C-alpha cells in the first residue's frame, strides 16, 4: 500500500458541449440520409440499377448507424453510477463496432449480387440512373459538409463521416455507370460499379472493427509508448521508479493512465504528497496530453512492504 494516490480529469464541460453539437449534426445527417435512401430505392426500382440499390442499402445502414450513434451519444452523457463507475461512454464504441459488422454484411451481399449480375446482365435505364445518382451525390455532399465540422476524433463521428464519404464515392460510381450505360448500352457497368462500392466499404469496416476492439480490449492508446512515459516520469526530480504502469482508452478522445510512482523520502518530507502528484500529473499531461490519470505515490522506505506478486490477501 502506498502513501497516497491522486487523479486528474480533463474538463468535462467542453467535452459535453462538443458531443451535444455533434448530436445536432448527426440529426441533420440522418434527415438527409433518409431522403437519399427513399430517392435511391425509387431510382433502383424505376431503372433496374443494382448500383443504385447497393447505394440505397448502404444508405439504410448509414441511417441505422446514425440512429445508433445518436442513441449511444445520449447514453454516454449519463453520469457515473455505483456500477458503471466510468459512466456509459463506451456505448459509443459498441455502436461503432455494431456499425462495422453491419457494413461487412452489406459488403458481402453486394459482392454476391454483383457477381450474379455479371453472369446474367439485366437491362438498366442509364438516363434515369444518372438523374437519381446526381440527386444522391448532391445530398451526400451536404451531409459531408455538415460532418466536416464535427469532432472526428470520436469513433462514432468518424464512423458516420466515413460512411457518408464512401456513399459519396458510391454515388459518383453509380453516376459514371449510368453515363456509360446511357451512352453505350453496356449494362454490366452497373454490376462493376456495385463491386467497386463493395470494395470501398470493406477496408473501412475492418478499420472500425480494429479500432473499436482496441478500445474494448483496453490496449494502450495508439501512438503512446509506455517506455517513453516511464522515462519521462523517472526524470521528475525525486522519482526513483515507476511500475504497474497501465494506459487505456475509456472512449474516443479520453485516454487514461495509472501507475505506482516510487519517490525519495526526502522529497515527500519536503514537498508532500500533493506537490508530488501535481508534478507527475503535469509531466504526463504536458508530454502526452493525458489528463485522466491515477498515481499511487510510494516512498522508497516502503518498497519492502509492497506486494508486487499475484493479487490477493490472506
């Protein structure tokens, strides 16, 4: 057991205000997405285009993704409780993971349907496809403009932004395919555009799964070198050792760190525990931008009494 512990937290007000603003943007994007979805479903039915239907299906997953993101964002604002001591911030990470899995399913369906169309082409009305693809492209550009002002360090917002960005490219592909079919009558262009949309979806789905899993598995934040953290802490005057060092991410933009810090008895006598905590907290905040920290301060004379073995008590 150490002499004391301390913790610091980043200001929650700005974080909460940023999330509220992002929710407003997500609501606008949801409205635009719903309109595009209806337009492209009608367009796919009228023209017989698989690419428009593929983009409509993708838009449907986008709409559900934004709904999940909104729900998760609201849930994440609930205060900590006796059971959920960090609050429910990780609802956003779970939402991002669900979105990614759904997108993988959409990707698989697109591959299957497009290959079927390549084997047995169906007639597609190129002129109508061009018109509907143009409407979808304009609406997606509006959504992109809205989300470009949001906090894309959040996996939730980042997921929504990537989905709309890919939808925009999907609309471009559908537009190009429509022009080709309109000009040449080559109906297989529609199937190739659908395959291209599926190829666009796949890497970002995998990326979201990887990033979400990293947070849920509590791996160290990307780009954070714990050896470098330990080195900086041991350079604080009076610090002789740092052990039980852990770093993880609570949710997007909220890295956390904890450690046992051994200091000289002379430093504790001179400065006191509070001053030592201020020094090591400032070190981590200044060098690594981590402000949600917990330190246990231990004097050198206490080393022989600390249990560094398996957890437990007699």
